[in-house]
């Protein structure tokens, strides 16, 4: 079976997951470093979302490290389903955040 770039249990997959965790941690740090992040609800929600992204990426990074140590690729249907559902939840959460950011209380037209 051919190893795809970024597939679970490969060095590229580990690199991708660790990069995701680093960028999510950087996003949390930059948002938390502002003076008024506790006042703005959007910052609080984004910090929670980026924290979940960081934890998810670190958890899958740990699975990738284990797979590399035991020299075994996790390509069973159960593992693939778990990865897919978790990534789908993360993507869905991000798309809902973008919709929430686009919707503004000032966009409604009242006469």
C-alpha cells in the first residue's frame, strides 16, 4: 500500500499534526495577549475553539508517534473512522465560526 503524504502514522502526518498544534497555540497566545479579550465574547469563543484544535492535534500527534515507534500504520476501518469524524468536527466547527463572523446584528433591515 502506498503511503500518502500526511496519512496517519507517517512522518508527514506527525509533522502536519504538530504544525497544527503550534499554530493553534500561537493563535491562543496572540488572542489572550490582548487587553480586552475577556470582554469580547468572540475572543473567548475563538480561544476555546483554538484550544480544542490544539488538543485534538496533539492527541493525534501522540498516536502518530506511537505508530512510528512500533512501525505500524493505523489504517484499520475503526482508526480511519475516528480520524475522519474528529477532523470533520473540527472543520464543521471552523465553518460555523466563519458564518457567525459574517452575520452581524447590523445587517438586518428594519423599516
